[in-house]
C-alpha cells in the first residue's frame, strides 16, 4: 500500500511519519483486507492541529476521516480512531463487497462547480440568472447499489452522495436527513 503523509505549512518528522504509516497499515490490514492507497494531511489551524485522512480500499470504496486537537499526534490519533470505528462498523460488508458484484466499481468523471454566493456581492440584485462560477473540478460518480451508496456516504463522512444505480444505470442521490434517517432520490421512479 502506498501511504502519503504530508504537512501543510508544517514539517513532518520521521517519527510522526512512521507512527502514521504503522497505524494506517494496521487499520487497513485488520478491517479492510487490502488497501491500495492512503493520503494523510496534517496542518496547523490557529492554535490547533488538523488531520485529514483518506484510505482507498481494494473494493473500490473510500473511507475518510478528520479531527482536530491541540497536539499533532492527538489530531492523527483521533482521526485514526474515527476511521477505525467506520471500518469496524462495515467490516463484514466491506469484505463481502466483491462476492455479489461481478465487476469492480465503475467510476465516471462529472464536472463539479463552485458558484459564488450572491449575498457577498455589494449589489444583491442579480443582473441576470447566470451564476458566477468560482471553481470547476472533476468529481467521480460511482456505479453502486443503494446499500453500497449509503455505506460509501457514511465512510466518507458526507451529507449526501450522487451515484449511478447498478440496477438501472440512472443517477440517484442518498442523503442524511435531519431526523437521522437516510433519504434516497431516484428520479426514474417519478411519474
């Protein structure tokens, strides 16, 4: 597994790099079988340290976690604890992931845009209905079952996930509701 540990505006020493690598390899081996890549970014934000970690699993799924602490080791350890909780929760489903699936998870690239907030403009009256695009990136859209999409959304700690449904190939959305349940939007079933 390739593990990339980087610091954003801070130097990462060999001891911390070794600690991070050992813990990520332990988590991946214990809960996920084989992981292909891990990216851990440590940064300083005011008086706290922040850690963001992403681990790409051989099943095609991705798990993400982040945490803050007053010490850099504490920030990483909290992040690793969150990731361990996610992986423990889904261990059986992650290991059985390829048993029902004939092909690996397919991904397509879709454009993703960041639109300027009109409230920040001096004049709140828009001249036309064309939004100002601040940034444009490419976002992967995975082909998953609804259950896999819910699991992926929770593993990535997101509020929603756009995916292609394996049963019909249409674009669907799963999202976290305020009542704690998960919502599912399937435009194909609308009449």
